[in-house]
C-alpha cells in the first residue's frame, strides 16, 4: 500500500563497499559518542531504535552515501558510545544529535528515525526546526499508547533483574529458541526474530542493561507508550515527511502509521506488506528506493520564525471551539482524546 507520489520500482540492492563506512568517535560533554560516517553531499542522519546501534543501518549506508553525507550515531547508552548514568530522554537524545552535528560542522540535515529513533527525529524537528530539512519516520514511536507487551514488562521495576538473567549460561540458546518458535508460529513479533536476537546480544553487561532500562522508562511504562507527538504534529506543516511502516509490525502496530499520516499535513505514507518492525531489513532495496525517491522529489523545509509563530498561535487544528474543522482534524482530536482517556485508566 502506498499513499503519495509513487517511488520507482525497487531493483536488487547492489553490494557496496562497506569499508568506506567509517566508525568514528567524538567526545561531547565528556562522553564518547560513536557514529558511522560516509559519503558526500546533503546530510542525512540515521537514528536507530532502542537497544540497537548504527550497525542496524549497515545495509543502507553505502548505497545512500553515493549521493549524501550519511551520519549514523550510536545514541548515548547504545552501541560503542559511552553508557553513563545520564539523561536518556527523547529531548536529551535530540540535543545530542544537534551537538554532534555541531561538532561535525553540519548546519542542516534530513533525519531518518526508526522506532525510538523516529520519536527522537520528531523531537529534533520540534526543538530545532531551522536545522531540519526533511523527516523519514520508520515504525516510529510516540504516535499512540500501544506497544508490544515485552517492552511494557521490561519497563517495570523488576526489569533490571529480568535482563540480568539473559547473561546466565544457556539463556542465549533459550532466548533464540523462543524467538524461533515465535517465527515458526507466524507471529508478527517472530518476523523480526533474527534482529531481536541481535538486540539481546547487545546487552552483554550491567552498564548496557541499565542504559536500556533508563531509556525505555523515559518513553514506556506498564500501560504503554507514555509520550505522544500527535499534539504537535500540526507544526510539521511545510516539513516534507515520509512515513514507512511494516504491515506486520509486532512492536508498534501499523495503525499508528495511519494516525500519524492523518495528523501530519502533506505527509507521504508507504506500507511494506509482510514486513515487521524493521522494513529496511525485510526489503532493503525497496526501502532505499523509497527513501532516495523522497529525498530527490522534495525540497528542504523552508523554516521561518514568523511562520512558526503563526502555527503556534493558530494551535492544533480543531482544538479551539468554533474553529473550522474537517474529517482529518476530527480524527486527530478523537485519537488524542482516546489516548488521554486510556492513560487515565
């Protein structure tokens, strides 16, 4: 399913030289930040999801770097970056990306964010609209309360103890067995079993597990996702935005894609049939073709403080009594009201 301009047919993703993708390091605010860097041209920042790292983009970076400068950071607490006792909120991650781009001398960029990284990309655009050219949100968090029960449980007080069990002898084999069984049963979550196994392997020590839990608790509690971007989506007016989702996403349901599309004026929506939470892994050639087509056929956002003030003063469409409304605005209002009522229970 596709909404918006149709991208060209995706051919086979040709192999590229991964040796050209450098893993670099910078110390920012006293913490080591790791990031992958490749290419030349307009800047594109790839932001991974929770528990993941910039390695998740390994199949995408070389091809995208043919025409762009690609920066894929390991968020603080993830990958090869430091894992201190620090602020792991979405806003702090957006600040960290801004500061890394500042170190690199990059003023503006298009952001591609997956899962938690999608929420970070949205937060970046909200905090620093003058530095954001485009948004690509991939199975993004922050659109609704629903999220896989696995993450709800992991956010509870017993999470640290539960995660520490993963390090016991034999637990890796048992975890792989469970994920393999989920795949054999045809569950949505099982579609991403190999990637999920890699995420489990990314929590080898207490520092990694603690950073994971602190990050998770900033966005999820036992009731589900605790933050939403729906109340500020109207500010993306004039911001080229592409939404990519797997139809069989077992982590963040595909209905969130339709909610976000309804709330973001002018956004494009592309659904990957048969894909789970990682559409760029399920079909990298189509993913790359879709993203490249979007980058090529849209103009960077033309931000101005005057326009920003106008949008803020006008407020969220449909939020003021007596304001002209339409079906899209009513749908967003109803969704926000539903989320508020569910969170209160």
